[in-house]
């Protein structure tokens, strides 16, 4: 099925969501970088993340097969929150498996939906493996982010909104890469409708494994990650998804970890946007590759707003990437 056909079905599910389309706002940062940067504000969803598009689509599409069956997911936070919110709306019990280091803000929001949260392991992938085994034991459905097709269908609506907003002929779309559903959904639509737009995936140097998996390089699944971008903290890629993405995107940029918090600070000071590091990586990418984006029209996907409160102290002492005159 073509992405455009999936879009129609997804929009039928999301048509009553009054928060869609999310805002598309021109950033003040672009004038400093000799480019036109627009922020696609996915942080403006009811859960503060783009994941709700796919979560609602997945739950609505599968609700008839879930009678008396729970859904288990593993998440760094935003995916779990999306499935938990969707489960609340459709009366489906949800359990979210997270690492022992998961973002407390995201955990609190998940619990407020009535979903259960189980902590296990030192990173997302350890929590995921534990959740998979628990689902088998408890005879629950395990929905793996990146594998659940409706997550990419939801993400595809972001691309559709970009293509149909403000008559902008986009040169570059900057997309953070977690498990891959976001960039898969966005890239599939652009490659079908606007193939001239460059789709650039972003990973952090603290968790670069998706870049290696997508480009066919060797990687070590036992190598630990170290990043403030918890939504991009992948240690074990889903190879099927990595292979599907590889022919859809034009490049992947590895963004230095030390640029993430300054990018968060820059968004706060120049555009009054509170974004988590996984989202602010798009702004860091603009500075890291300012020669590449010069003179271009750039869409930066601001994927989420759940900034750890523990980072606020560090941010007060962090210099932005630009001086605010």
C-alpha cells in the first residue's frame, strides 16, 4: 500500500483531534544562520510528543482484537505515554516497561493515564527484552515501537502537513532517529510526493548505533549508550526497520552530544520553546551543518517537550549556541 493510501485511513482515525495540524512556526534562529528554519511543533500535542498520532492510530485500528487483552510496550517515555493515552481512550489496559533511568516527567504522565509502569534494567533495550518476556508469560500483546506499522502511519501525517503548509518548497527535513518509525513515516511520504526534498536523519554521538545499522556498518549491541537524548537512546537496532529506512533517506548526521543542551537553551531563548534534548537535536544539527543549510528552507521536527527537571540546573549554567542580543 502506498503511503498516500495509508494517510487516508490514518486521517479517518485522527479527524476528530482538534490539536491537528500542529503549529508550523518560523524560527528566529534561521536569520542568524542565513537560512529559513521552520519548527514543526510536535511538542504541542496533548501528550507533548508526536507519538500520539501513531498511538491513537494503532489502538483504534486494533481495538477489536484487544478485547480482554492487555497491551505491553517498552519505551523511553513518549511512546509509552502515547499508547497509554490511547489505551485509556479505548478501554485497553496498558503496561509500560521502562529502564531504571527513565525520565520521571514521562513516567508521571504515563501513570496519570491509569497505565502500569514497570522499571527494569539500565537502558531502554534491557527494559524492552524484559517486557517481551513478560508479555509471553502474561499472554499480553507486545507492541514494539518501530515495528507497529501504525506508528509510522501517524508520523506520515506530519509529512503531509508539511507538504501542504504555507506553500513552502522544502529543501531539507531534519528528523531525529529513535527506533525509526518517525523518519520512516515522514520519508515515505516525501519520497512519493516531494522527492526533491532532502530527508536528513539525526543521531547523537552518545548513541550512534542507528546510523551504523542504517548505513550497513558494524556495531556492537553490548556497547553502552551515554546521552541526554533519552528518546534517541537505542543500543539494539531493529534491523528490519533499519533496512526499510535506508533507501528512503538522503543522509544521517551524527550530532556531538555536547551540543544538545546548548541547543535546548537556544530554543528557549530565541523561540520560547521548551524542548527535550531528543527534539533540540534538530537545532544542534543546523549549527553543526550551517554551511549545508545556508540559503535553504529547512523543516526541523520538534518531537517532544518532556525535559527532565534534573537538567534545569545544568541549563542555567549552559551557554546557548547563539548569543541573544
